[in-house]
């Protein structure tokens, strides 16, 4: 392992992390809901969900974030290596996996660990471990 | 009022994802690439978020209702089973393959990026497929 010091951005990472934590704090202390994005999205996909409007407004907030950010500062350019096939496969397993695992990086990784939930710790270690292995296989064995 | 607070929470969450760099699949994959040139930044994203989250959830656990009188809905599941582990493993595979998890993908869609739209469409299809499989396996 070698650390990419030139790519390491400790202050913006910490600042962004605190903003994410504050957002989760507002949602639990005002709305009484956990900021788990896969769960919030899955909730709006269920028809006749009368309790779905807080979910829609949260998702709307996420979607307009780049526009708001862009009013103050130029948006970062994203580096996306995956082609259409890999994006489709990845999206499909993320959709399936977050439903079977009842959460993703936000619900288990941020909120679950903040609640000191052992179940969320197991989920977080599992998806991080699977992510490490997948990138290792893709980059260093298959050389995609 | 609740719509306003959740809209603001979503907006702040999205801004945090952009500021932190978590929205960038290349940066996420550099974090997941332990054998390559490793970028540890995302550890600090998690650390910063959890530091604030710990305080918030400690307060939430002690209350029945929120500061604006809403019922506090904390998850009560503690079961650690094959479903949880297999599901999380599948999610991790997809996360590694594309570098997107659900939040950053939605923010990417908000940037108008076609790659993010493709990922989000497939992710929604995966969620609907889950509902379908569960309905077939356990008819009510």
C-alpha cells in the first residue's frame, strides 16, 4: 500500500463529513427519521405511500444540491471510469443489495454507526470489505 | 414545516457529498483501492459525519418526539443474518464497480450526468426487482 498524498484532501473531507453529519442530525432531531438514502428512495417507489412527502422533499434537496453549490463555486469534475454496461450492472446490484441489506453508506455507515448499532457495523464492514475486494479484482487482476 | 426541514437536510447532505469529494466515483475508487495509490480522504468523511451523528443520535435516543413534535422513528432491528451480510456484500460489489453509492449517484443525476442517470435507473430497477422477488416468495 502507498498513500496518495497528492490526492489526499483532509480538510474538505472533514468539512463535507461534518455537513453530512449535520444533515443527518437535522433529519433525526426534526423529522424523527434516519437519513438512509437507499431506504428513503425505496420508500417513494412504493405506490400509495401516504407518508412519503418528507422523503420526496429530502430527495429533492439532494437533487438540487449541485445547482445550489454551483451558485457559489464551480462544480467539481467527476471522474467516471465505468461504461454503460458496468454502470447498469453496478446500479442493479446496489439496488438489490441495499434492499436485502436494509441500508447503504448513509443508513448503516453514518447513521447506524452513530447509533452504535452492531448490526450496522457488520453491514458497514461487509460492504467496505466487498468494495475493497471488488476494486482489487477489477484494477489489479482483470486490469479493466 | 417537516417538508422544509427534510428539504434542507437533503440539500445539506448533498452539499456535504460534493464538498467532501464523496460524489466523485474516481475518488471513492481510490479510497477502495488499497493495493494502489490509496486516498484515505473518505475515512475523514465518515469520521466527521459520525462525530456529529454520535451527538445527534445520543440526544434522539433520550427523546420520544423531535424538537418540532414529530415521533422519533429509530430502527430497532438487531438481527445479523445471511440477508444482511449477503445484501451488504452485493452493495459493496456494485459500489466498487462504479464508485457510486445511492446518495452520490442522486447528486450526480442532479448535475445532469448521463452516467449517474444510467446508474440511478438501474438502481431503481434493482429495488423494484427486490419488491417483486419478495412478493413472489411471500405472497400475502
